[in-house]
């Protein structure tokens, strides 16, 4: 009788999984895309080692008819971090390094916030779980739109301020994944990009995937930026070549489906073992736990704890484990979510900066879990539309502007080279009557400076930027009205110009 009951429950479980209506999910995705005003996206669902959906929705560029398909490329951004972690796991399995190895054994110049002892203690494992003591996104201004090499970026990162004690907090840091990429280069003698292509992408037949905008094929989506003034507008692809280990992979739903199936199959696919099960288990083990707020638990029921493994976020979810990661790139968002016990994987790739990917992954996962099958997209959309991003910050600054004021010094006194150890040189010049600002090895950040009030100037960027628009720079004067330095105020949630404090040479 007990055996019969067990078989009956198993049958009901299998039947429940079989009842998932993929066509209904497909319809829901398209409706959500329209509701969120997303120009184009691609979604893949894998289940039990098979692709049950891999499809494009919408168009590659707003205002054009070229449709997205399952091979269209999108930036996966920080979903690249799992690839970096997998490369390290493979090298560890091969005995070429150890997770507990000190970073300085490979990169002697590696330094954190001027602390020699801490710098000597940081391990490869520490790099990949956001516990080194840096604040979330702190120092991203070093690499953003920069032509610096990874080594130059890492050396500049020595001046990023400490946010909390070593291994005593969580601060999401792209800089440490750039560092991990350089560790791979040091160990293998090849770039991390070459290593991941040879050991993962090529054997998995991820034939569409690239790791540089210089390699983009014709079938590529165009990034978009939502604006209050002009609606959703296309923007240029930004190069993430230097920080590629933090987020440079550009892929398709078809290729990402192969990546997920390998991960869901214990690191093995088509007879080839890519990651040993023991190593994969390490990647999916929480190395840095963090508190879930009551609001977070209410907005996503079924979670009790969460943390970060190595290149992956991990959590409990309705009695099972979920592994996930998000990605934010200039004009593109992405999300991967896997439920290993169900052998279920979901990837959502979009060509705009709208938060549609998270509710879609939860909606799809819950169709298979048969839990909390509410309208996730509608709820998240209502929440997103109630926020103004940094508009209030910008409006506050504009309202505080004092009209009909004059600078304390002549413009000629502002011209010169300003140096910040975390960044390098920042040059203020006069170009055919215009006051200009330029950033070392980041020509795309060049701008004109127009007088705002007193000794503050508005930064009028030459190019459209994804993460920020309005910004000002103030010139600091000593008691004798000698220009000493500059301070930035560029409201945004990621590229922290205010961390720079350049002084005039």
C-alpha cells in the first residue's frame, strides 16, 4: 500500500510538471514586453536537459522592423561572472591553482585600501563572493568607458576606500572579478577570454557568443535607454573589453540555453565534463550570506535566506534551492535563474534598461513549481513606474541653482591637469573658446563645462550615457582664491564620480 501511494504521488508530480503550458508562457512574455515597452528581448527555458522554449520577441532597434530571434546577441553583463567562476573551478580541479591561494601569489601588485596585511590575506575565493571590504559598485568609475588595461584598473583599485571590515560584509564589486580574470591570465598564459572560449564556449557550441563589441555580428540587438523626455531611445554599444571578466560576454538565448543545461547536468554535457560536481557544488554554496529584509520576503515569498556563492547568487525558494544572477549593461538587462532540483533553467535577455527580466524569471519558475502563480510582471511594473530613479535627485539640484552668479576666478585659472590616484589625470582645457574636461584613457567621457552657479559648472557630455545625464563639477579654492581641486556631483546608482577627488598639479 505504501509503495502504491508513493508511485501515485510520483505520478501526480510528473503530471503536474507536464501540465505547464509553454504556449501560455510564450503569450505572457509577449504581453509583458508590450506592457513594459521593451523594444526587443529573447527568452530561453530548459527543462530536464531539453530546450522547451528559445525565442526572440520584438525588434532589435526601436522604430525598425528587424526582429529579434533566438540567435540575436545581447549583453549578458554580470551573468559573465559565473563563467569566470567556472574557469577558476576548472583550473582548481586541474591542480593549477587552489581556491585558498593568495591573490598576491599571482598578482604581486594587488592591494586593497592601502592595507598591506589585508592585501596579503585575500584569496582567490574572496575575489568571487563580494566580501573583501569594498562597497557595492565602488570604484566602477575607474573602468567605465576606459581604455585602461585590466592590470592598470587593478592597480588603481588600490585607492578605492574601505566600506567595511575584511570578510565582514557584502559589497558587490566588479573590480574583484576583473582581478580574477587577470589571475586566470597569469596561471594559463592566455587571456581569460581565450580560456573561456576554448574550455567552455567552443565545446558547448556557443557559436554566436562573443566577448567584445569589435566582434559583433549583424544579428545583434541595439541597446536602449528609457528617458523621461524622449521615451525609449537607442544608444551606442559601450566597450566593456577591459572589464570583460566582470561583465563582457555577449550571447543569445540559444547559446545561454546550452550553458544552463550543462550547469543543470552536474557540469557535464554530451559526454564531456566541464566542471567537476564537487567544484560546481562549491560555486553554489553560500560563501557570503546577507540579510533578507521583511519587505524583500513579502515581495518574493518562499525565501528565507540568501547569499552569494562564487559567481552565483543562491537562495532557498519554496523549499528548493535556486541559483541566479542578474546583469546590467549600458542599455541592456539580463537575468538567469536555475532550479537544480527541477533541472529547470530560465534566461531573459533584453535590449533596454527596464526591470522586466526579474519578474519574468519568477513567473516562469513558479509555473513549474506550482507556487505563487500571480501576475509578477504587472506587480513589478506598477512598482517600477512609481519610482523616478534619480530624477528627484536631479530636480533637487536644479531647484537649488542660484541664477545670475559669477565665478570667483577667471576661467584661465581653472585650466590645467588634475590628478586623482584612484583614477589618474583629469584635464580641464579651453578648446576654441569652450571650457572642456577630459578623462585619462576615457575619451568617450569628454564633455563641455558650462557655468552653473558660483564656482560650479554643468557637465554637458559629448555622448549619451546609459547610467547618468545631468552632472556638475565644482572647483575648490583656497583662502587666496587659488584653484586646488575639483569635486564631482553626477547623480546615478553605479558610476560614482563623487569618489574622485582630483587635485591640481
